[in-house]
C-alpha cells in the first residue's frame, strides 16, 4: 500500500476549485475520476506514474513551471515515481 499525497484546498468557489497536491516519493492520489475540466501546473519537476483503467500505466515527466489541461471524465491514479518530493497545483473549471 502506498502512502497518500497531501491535498490542500486553496480556493473553492462558484467558478473554480484550486488544490495543491504534495507527494513524498512513492505517494499516490488514489483512484479518482475528474468531474470537471482541469489544468495542472507543476511546482516541482513531476515524474508521474499514471495508472489507468484496465491496468495500463504510463510514465510522464511534467517539468516545473509547465502546465497541461485535460477534460472532464479522466479516471486514473497518479503516483510520484521520482526520488524526490513532487508538487503541482490543479485548477478545476466548474
């Protein structure tokens, strides 16, 4: 069993939900499905192992200071696959 990451709610209003996620090495979000479109901005270099439905996995590197967006409905578990701490900020668009 992996340790859980820490999720810190920063803003939650009628338009957006902003959450900072901090991971120790090997920590995970746990399986979840995104109910909104969202944008991730990496605070640190993020070496992610993405576990997908059906047993698929993929390794992703999101360099510090970069961002990506995904649509509502994405389902996955995100794991810190790096040797150091990993942090990103997620903005969900309500």
